[in-house]
C-alpha cells in the first residue's frame, strides 16, 4: 500500500566524486534506521528558484520517496510503501 506523507526525515548520503553522483545510504524515520538496499529513479524539478532532488529508494521491507530541498538542505519523506497492493 502506498501512503502519501510529508514528513521531515534524516538521510545519510555519500558522494562519488568520480561519477559525480549522490547515493542515499540510510533513512532515519520515526526513530528507526532503514539501510538503503537499492536506489531507483532520481530526478529533479524546480519550484520558483528552488531545485529539488527526488530519490526513490528501497530498504528491506519498505520503499521511500525522498525529496531534498537544495536551498535549505532539508530532506522530506513524501511517499512510503510496503509493496503490497491496496
């Protein structure tokens, strides 16, 4: 089931300077640490002058849609899914 949420989260990342790529490594949500097992799609969009990076990542049992605001450097969880149909 997919659930839309708009909550602040903590995200640990690494930056590969050779590939010039940011890679989310873990998500801290509601006091639990979820190691990222797979990074899916990544895209950007702009609202006014603010650029947002959107990452789709999968932990062992959950899927997260994470958004990074490049003005504030704050992360937001927009969507979470357990992979089961509604």
